[in-house]
C-alpha cells in the first residue's frame, strides 16, 4: 500500500482567489485625501504633546498616546530620506498594473513634517544622480483627473539645480 | 519567569524551493515527528499545541484547524498565532509563557511555510496600508534596499561588504544539512549577481523556501526528568515600531526602534553589560545582507557604523570570535513562518553541541536570537545551557 502511494502521480491545483474589499479611510485620512484632491494640498496633524507633525494625519500620536488635534498645511517640497532603484517588475497591488522596471522610488520627508511618504521618484535610474538628502517636490495630477487617493501624486521629482555632494557611491 | 522553561526537543524539515511531494499537513508532520523523536516523548504526552505561519500565504485561514490531523492538537488545547516574520519566535514566547505560568507542562510549538503555494509578493502587499503606500508595496526587497542605501551613504560601506555577508551565509549553509541554499559562492559571484533593487542583488536576498520547524517546551521538573540536554529560555522581549516612518530603514534614526528597544530591555533583564562577552553565538533574522550588518549594531555587538568592519575582519564567521548565523540564517533558508523558530532551534542545537558540521568550534553556553515581523516589530530570545545564568 505504501509503495503504491509513493508511485502514484502527484497533483497540484492552480487557483486564483479574487477578493473584493472596500476600505473606510476614516475621518482623518478622508480629510487628508479630500485636501489633496480638491486643493492639491498636503495636510498633516500636530501632536499637542511632542509637537511632531504626522502625515498621513491620524487620530492618536503613537508615541504620546494623546489625541491629535491641530491640522497643519504642508508645502510641496521636501527631502529624500531613502531610496532604491527597482529592477524587478512589481505589480501595483492597488491597480494590478506593472511598475515597469527599472524605476526609482523613495521616502520623502516634506518640509515641516516628521513622517515620510513612500512614492515614485521621476529620475533617471542612475545611482550617481540620486542621493539621500536630495531636495524633492511633489508633482500632482491635474485637478480634473484627481480621484482622492495617493495616485493623485504622480511622483516626486528633484528640485532643479542640485549637485550630488561629496563621496560617490 | 514564574517557572523555568526549557526546550527539551525539536526538529525541522529539509528546506527546499519545491515540496510538491507533500501537502501542508504532511510537511508540518515531518518536523513534528522529528521533534517528538528528539525529545523522546509521544504526542499523547503533549498538553497543548501552538502553531503559526504567515497570514494567508498558503491561501487558507485558520491553519490550526486545517492541520489538526498532522499537528496532534485534536482534542487538546491549541491556538494559532500570526505575527509576520517573527511568528516562529512569537510561538516560542507564547509557549514559554504557557509553561512558565503553570498552565501546561509540555507544549508543542510549530512554525511552517509552504511559500510555493501562494504569491509571496502579492500577499505581502497586504501588509501596507490599503490607502497609503500600498501601490509601492509588493516585495520586501525594496525596504531592505532602502536600508542598504542608507547604510552605505551614512557609513561608507561598499557593496563588497554586503557580498561578504552573502558568502558567509551560503558557505555556512553548506555545513547545514537542512538548509535550502547551499551555495559554494565567492564575493565576486555575489557582486556579479543580477540586481533586484539597488543595492540588493540576487545573492544579497533570502530565498522563498518551504519548510517547518517544531519545538517542545517543558517545565523544569519534566526537563530534568526527561531530557539530558535541556536548553533554558532565559529572557524574551518584543517591541513595535510606528507606521509611516522610515525608522529601521534609516540607519541614522535616533527614534526608539524595535531592535534597539528590545535588545536594551532584554540585556537589562539578564544584566548583560557586554553582549559579545555574554553570548557565545547569535542566530539573527537577516532576510537581506544589510539587515545582518544593522543587527550587529542594534544588538551592540559593535558600535554604530562598525558592522561592515566586523564582517570585513571575519569576526562573525563560524570559527570567528563572535559567530553569527552558523546555520546559514534566513539568507539561506526562509520558510517564513518557520524562520524565526529556526533561529531559536539552531541556537539551542549550538548550546547542546548537536549542530553537527555547523557547530561553532568553541564552548557554547549562551545564545541570542532575533526576528523581524513585517519589519515593524522584533522578537528577541536569549537561551542558556544553565537554568540560572
């Protein structure tokens, strides 16, 4: 019997599971997304205890356990805090479309904000042309095309006229 | 702890990229049988069974229910835990707490993953906030790539240092009969490998493995009566990070991030002044090469910015003064739900002197293990061959 079991053909079944979801953004994220869509503005929220400005805005400061209350309008510019050049063809899980490699993405800290936002960076995928500390500005879709999600930001791009400082990677 | 807790046995599968010869139950059962045999105990003697894996990686929820026949939990108390990559270590912590509290005397802990049955990248994207950042999610490699660029830019390390970690892991794996990637590679091989996400190349990243690990934890009386080489769980700690922050990807961060917070607290519990003197071996969770260098620093094995010098000087080689991941680590074997438990089990084997070819060539009394979960929380466990030090 055992012998028979091991000599038989083995089966594996391919299966695709397609599951629809509908996420509630909540009060804070909704106000942020509407601010982005209607006014092209980034809204953060300041903790009354530690004064950190957090984006996306959220109900409670994780560090202080107090309710965030003071809304802060942030500018369109910031600093690149981390980056990578991606050579893998990654699927955008929110659209199902491929991000065509190679492409650059990074974490940008908007001026006056303590959090970072991860997004595409529109720059030649060349490690000698991008660096941590590089000045960035957000490029948004035109108002008519904005839908109230993070894709309303097309990408970040370098502020013009910068040179890579110091040591070459 | 209220009662001392010992690891009285354990086992693992031979980890591999393809295990179409078994289903999930059959694969998990291999590790459990090995663990019971090692502990010289029967499943009837087990009081409770704790199991964990990555949420939905194999497309089934409630794996504790699906795997009942293979895990031996039928008719017994049991629970499933999922905490991302840390899960194997979290299961050990939960098992240890159940024994320490006096609730159970013998607990079977299981961690497993059959990565080939699902789409790791697609399911991992569910870790990101659905409305904020998920469009950029899809693979862990991007996060570790940012850690790498941050590390190189801050400390002046080179891609060669990453390659040294990649080579150490796979050369150690060649000595570990259970490891997945047993590669006889050189630094040049690692540097020539295909770029995945700058600066991470193919050989700088962990594989997708199938495999399971099981361990049996017991109270002191059982351990002393039944086990010739009990390994004692001396301290455990866990800490979470905050969302929407660069945190662990930014090596210059001064924020109280998971790894540093957990290490500081665990060292305080044990009275550790110098971890290099205190621990004889480390089994850390390094899904990417750069994570290993950062762990060196976060665990105070060396100072900030000195991690790459440690690997350069061969300090963490299997026969070096501070052996790190003699098993080959996560870089060589990543059946995710089992990976954090494998760190603990491999550390226990080192203390027992039972690691075989990858046994470090020195006396091993104490070991430290680490794990990442969703790269947003960490679990650290300290083991000792002695129940009082």
